[in-house]
C-alpha cells in the first residue's frame, strides 16, 4: 500500500516537473521572440536615422517592404518633424512620419492599427465595384473577423455592420471602424510616440562644431 502511494506521488511529481519545464521553455521562447521583434524594430528605427546631419529632401532613402518593393522616404528636418506634434493628421500626412509611426507601433505590438487605417484609406479610393468586394473581404479576413491575424479592437455592433455589408460594400463600409482605430492611435499611441527617444532625436537640431581658428 505504502509502495503504491509512493509510486503515485513520484509519478505526479514527475508530471509536475515536466509541466514546469514546459512552461519555462515556453516562457523562454516567448522571451526570445520578443527580444527578436524589439531588435528588429530598433534596427529599422536606426536605419531611418542613418543619414548625415545635413540630410534633407535632396537625399531620399529607399525602404523595402515585405514584398521587396522599395518606397522612398525622406528624413525630415527638425522643423518638419516638430509639425507632427501639432496634430495627429500632420503626422499621417507625411510618408516618413507614417513609416516612423508604424515602426513605433510595431515596438508596442499594435501595428495592426496603422495597417488597418492605411488599408481603409486605400479602400476609400477604390472605384471598381469588383475591387471593392475583393478588398473588403481581404480586410475583413485580416482585421475584422474574430481571431483574425491582425484583429483590431472594435465593438460588436461595428463588426456586425461590416459583416452585413460585405456582399455589396460601399466606400464607407469601414468608416466607423477606421474612426475607432484613429481615436485609439490619437489618444494612446500618438502621445507615446511624441515622447519616444526616436521622435525626440528627429526633432533635435544637429550640433554645429566650430573649427578651431588658427593663430
């Protein structure tokens, strides 16, 4: 009897140790994954800053996206960057500002918000009914439906409205959801972006070193 109890306890202890080991392994994997992601966005932010202090609109930089297509962005001068702090719209109106803000959101694991907002801007410019349906379904699968890969934070009513309009989407199909995401970014991520070291560095004027005068 005692022997049976001993073996049962030993078996349970072994299971607990394996479970604890698996949990630790999962935590280590998540930690490594997070470090990789953070390292990746830091690399991208640093890449944005790899211009000389005299860099301006005359020296563009090409940034490749996931599909390998290159988009040209310009490092703004401090005056331009400072304008981004005036309104959130000023930031979104600048291609470099959007790229920088997108990288910042990736560091906060919320890049789906700016990606959805950009997709909405593209969707509203679409005129072909066929393309509207195709894009609407793609956006729904990527951002709207439950457990979507990049599910955004919207209420049940807004999600249902979009679902009902998928068969014949209008250009305003995602307007309510876009306003919700815009508000989230403007009130939460945008203020943190303005306080970030990256943005502060963009606004910092380059120091001019004076050459020593000969005697």
